[in-house]
C-alpha cells in the first residue's frame, strides 16, 4: 500500500462510530435513512427496537461516510486484492483412494433403508 494511503487509513478514534459525526466532523446529509435501514432489516429478517433503529442508522452512516473517505484516496498503481494478505493454496493434491464400503458408511447411521441413509422429510406441504 502507498505511504499516503497508509496515513489516510490510520484510525482517528471512534468518534465516527459513536454519533452523528463522521470521520471528518458533522455530516451535512444522511447517506442512509432510518426508512432504508428499516427496509434492509426487513429484507434481512432482523427486528430493531425503537432505540436500536436510530443507533444502527448512525453507525451505518458512519461506515458509509468512511467508505466515502476511502474513495478520495489515490489508488493509481495499487493492484486490486480480495484478501489483505497473499493467499497460498495449502490443499493436498487429489489422489484416488479406496473409499468406505456401503456397509461401513452406514454402520453408525441412526437409520438406513435399502443401502441409503434415511433422513426425516424436511419439505413442508402447504
């Protein structure tokens, strides 16, 4: 990461997460409204109390404000990444090995029928 980007990303306290102020002071406009938070909560099957909704709205506005602040960084020459650290594949090579016999696989099954695992029906009929 570029030196200027590292400086800009240094935490500057938690003020932006505690109230209606963003990372650069008071915000002039909300980036997300309580109605939008309520809608996202509904889609996510979350329920907020009357006290939680304003708090989550403030917190989401602080997060979105920080994202806006990050957009101001010059990322010219910075490779896009999906992980903060370089990832290496540590999996073993695929190799054909003998598998369990059907009787061995079913030996500890709570129920089996005709050589298969028997499980409870999970599809509900309406």
